[in-house]
C-alpha cells in the first residue's frame, strides 16, 4: 500500500531516497512526468542565477550577445536561439534556464556535491535539497500569479489545458520556445516594451473575459485560421493588433526570423505567461549522462497593476517573488492533507555517505562531468 508523501521529506541514505521516488511514481500512476533539481546549498528559492542578480537581469541581452561575440566558434552547430542559450548555460553563463534532470540519482548527486575544497564555501556544512517538478500545472500558484496584477479572469483561459501537457512540455524547436529565447536577446528597452504590451493585453483580456468562457482561446483560433468573421465580442482583436504592430514586437519578429525564416507574425500572449519544460538537443556526452532538461523561466515585467488599474513599479525582491510563484506552477505537490510543494532535504552530515553510495552505483564526478580533467581526477583517486 502506498503511503502519504509529505511536503518535506528527509533523506539520509540512497536506498531511502529511491524508495521515496518510487512511492511518488506509484502515486502518479504514470500520469505525469517527474523532473528533479538538486541544490547542494539551502538557497531560499529555486531561481536561476540570472534572476537572483538584479544587474544580470537588467543586462540579460548583453550577457548573451557578448558571449556569442567572444566565442562565435562555439555556436557553429546551434540551430536556434534556444540552442545558444542552452550552450551558454552549459558554460556557466547566467541565463533564465533552470537546470533539471529526469534522473533522480543525478539530482541527488548535485544535492550532495562538494564545493571546491580550495574555497571557504564548503557546501558540506549546508543541507542539500531536491525539488521535484512535473509537466502539469498546480492551480494555486497559477491563480496567484494572475491575481498579483488582478488578471484573475484570465484563469479560465489557461485552466482548460489541465489535461494537455503540450502547454508546458516543449521541444527546443517549438515556436513558443523560439519566441521566448529570442525575447531574451532583445535589448532591454525593446524587451521591456514587449512585456509592457503583453501586460496591457492581459489587462484588456481580463476586462472582457468575465464569465469563464475561454474567450481568447476561440478568438486566437480564428486568427490562426485566418477566418474573416472572428469571435470578437469585446474588441480584444484591436488590443492584439496593437501588440502585434508595436515596433518592439516587430523587432522581436525580426530576431525570430533569423532562425525561422517563414515564421508568421503571430504570438499567443498567454503562452509567455507560464514556465515550460524543454528537452534540449543532446549536444554532448554531459547532457546525455545527466539526462538534462531545462525549465524556461518566464519573463516578469518590472511593473505591475494595482486594483484600480494604475501601474506600479516592482523592486527586485518583488520581481523575484513573482518569478518564483510562476516557477512553482510546475512544482510537484505532496499528497498530504494540505498539499504543498514537495522538497527532499539531505542533512549535511549525511552528504559524504550518500556520495559514497552514489559512487558504488556509478554516479561519480567523471560520470556527471565526462571531460578529460574530471576523468583524470577519478583515475588519480585510485592510486
């Protein structure tokens, strides 16, 4: 009989962790995929480093473009902007991609991984954590994300996808991922202008979509199918046309068309609101061994709306909190009486023994990082 899985589960050994993971899988009955993120320190959030650093976030496009300029030869095999972001993440450049894995043992390795022994930041003095994610949304943080700016009425537009994970599980070649990857490369002014127009569209949609009718879903289908008579009762089509014809949006389309020449100038604004799990191309042995995936963390505009419709500036902490709420849309919940986002905690005193257990089943440093320097290190340890 499968028992309850609590929101916080303490892991003290490898076998206990495997039992807990298997218990979760039995509870889900194969209906949802599980992805894991391991962190070897007790960070207060699961934000990518780009978003934890205000200066990085303000200069997102410069980080990307400067790296491409300095190492153009690295990107010869990249097919689109997401490929480029994934490769930058691979080389430790701060991006809005959040590293995940489909292999729970790899996540456990990252949670107990020891910091560079030459520094004074020894992670063995800190508890490790593992955060399970899924490809289906949690309605509570989704609703909270919308109510932050009083967009509650849009909830009915997103909830019908509950039984369809295509909204949250994406290919690296999907149009939605190309749109957001290209948005990351726009200069700060253009990116903020696009985000401003998106916020205005959400506000307009929230005004007209007051009866849980999934109004935009029908209208956008008519737009995509190029129907002459569209189901537009609240003149939302004008708001969408304004967004689509905005100069910064046109520059976004120009960036996209560098990768996708035949891309139509159409974006579904609701797609950009939620996080997505992206399976990258296997560009090297490291991604293959780590069973790596990414969460594409959505953009949060640094202005919000008050209840009266007036705009208000958000400080860095507020942007981070709202981003974390969006990330939590795909956190896996416990099945306890009051479901909460699930976390595995590895006490710092158990890290060394768990590392030893992982080595015994082949999850070693050279497996996680299969490059000559790490393999040489593993060889040297045997003598």
